[in-house]
C-alpha cells in the first residue's frame, strides 16, 4: 500500500511540474515575428540568387532550361 501511495504522489508531482513548465512558455512578440519574416525573406532571396547563378552558368555553357 505504501508503494502505491509513493507512485501516486510521484505522478501528481510530475503532473504539477509539467503544468508549471507549459505555463511558463513565453508568447511570441511582434519583434520575434518580424525577425522570422525577415529570415524567411532572406532565405527566399538566397534561393533566387542561387537559381540565377545556376542560370548564368548554364547560359555560359550554352545550355538552356
């Protein structure tokens, strides 16, 4: 019976800790959102520059896509 009580107590403590940790997550603010948008824009621009570079190399070789 003591073992069951310890297991139940341990489970309750774990549930309380999980609830506390999930409640501590910080909400994303406008600066974080803007930063993510800038990161995405830079990534897309990099992909387009890379594609343009490939097209230039293909044009220099005489290949067309």
